[in-house]
C-alpha cells in the first residue's frame, strides 16, 4: 500500500502535499487559536470556495482553462485583504469583518455554482479533498507556498508571538501591528488555498484548529504547542490519505475525524493527569 504512494506519481504528489499541509496548517493555526481568530479560517475557506467555483465556471462557460487552485488562492487573498480593511472601518468591532466576508464568500459560491449548472466531480473534490487531485504543478505551487510561509514565520516569529498574546504591548514595543496582522491573514489565506486539494474547502479550518486544541491540553510552552500540533496534524493527514486510498473516499472527512479522536484522547489524558496530581498532592 505504501509502495503505491511511492510508485504512482499522483499518489506521491498527494502524499508529499499532505506532509507539507500538515506542517503549515497547524503552524499558523497556533497563532489563530491563541489570538482567538479561529473563525478567520472558516471565513477565508468559504471565500476560497467562491474562487474555486469561479474558476470552474469560467472554464465551463468560456472554455478558458483556469486552475481552480489559483483562482481560489486569489479570492482567498482578496478576502484576507477585505477583512483587514474592515478592521480599520469598524475599529470598535474589528471581528465583524470575518462574518461579513464569510457571507460574501457563501453568496458568491452559490451564484457561481448555479451559473455553472451545479456540482461536478471537480467541485466535489475541492469541497472534501481527494487522493488523486494533486498534479505536479499543484505540488510545485504548494511547495513554494510552504517554503514562503515557513520563512516568514521564522523571520517574524517574535512579532507574531508578541502580537498574539498582547497586542497593546506589541504596539508599545514598536511593532507595526497592522502590517504584521495583514501579513498574518494573507499567510492564512495561502495556507487555506494550498490545503483545499487534500482536506477540502469545507474542512480545512478543522486542520488548522483541531490539532492545536489537542496540543493545548498537553503543551507547556508555545514552541511545544507548535511541535505537538504539527505531529497531531501529520497523524491525521497520513491516516486520512491512506484510508481515502483504501476505501475510495474523500480524505478530508477521515482527517477531521482522526483529529477529533486525538482531541478526545488528549482531553482524557489531561483529566487523568490532573486527578493523579491531585491524589499526589493530597
């Protein structure tokens, strides 16, 4: 079975892409969860769906070949920019930009899908992921995005960390909070767009939050949180891809279910640990 992932190009592309997504999704997810911006991933995922539907619609109606990965990425980045602009408009209610953009994404998705005469196999794969949808060009694009994201997180790690835990202190310290936040949501948009081939648009936000939620029950530092989140995400992704190949089902659902199982075990393990600690103290 594992030999198939090495032997066949499309499976090898999918497996490598899954490994990359398992790194960058929880990496940025840690900052999302700490900043209480988990819904940002949901919002941008729906905007990405609009971009994917737009690309498929243009290809079907005008016969212009557009890679839905690129159109989804473009819409996702535009959605991130709009959220940042709305933050400056609603200064007292900055989070309101997230549901506004999410609603716009859903509305556009419905319109584009309707014009394109409904769902097809390609759109279904983008919604729930696929083990055979990653091409060589997609792998190259996602690899570039992964390197870009890791590089920027390393370069701006201190700023992102400070901004995540105490925005007021970050501003006082001379950090350009608005620029760092803009960079952060654009990176989030790129992660979501890169992840849709494997996890699917509707489930990608789960890969950014569930492994982090599991790691938060165990980790004792932020760096440990990042490390454990990536480990948990990789377990979920690899399990989902293998099961998707064996049972011919979209991998996204299995990835999310495995992540939930890991979360349940982490909660149980933490509860047992606390009870044992209380028993020792008493």
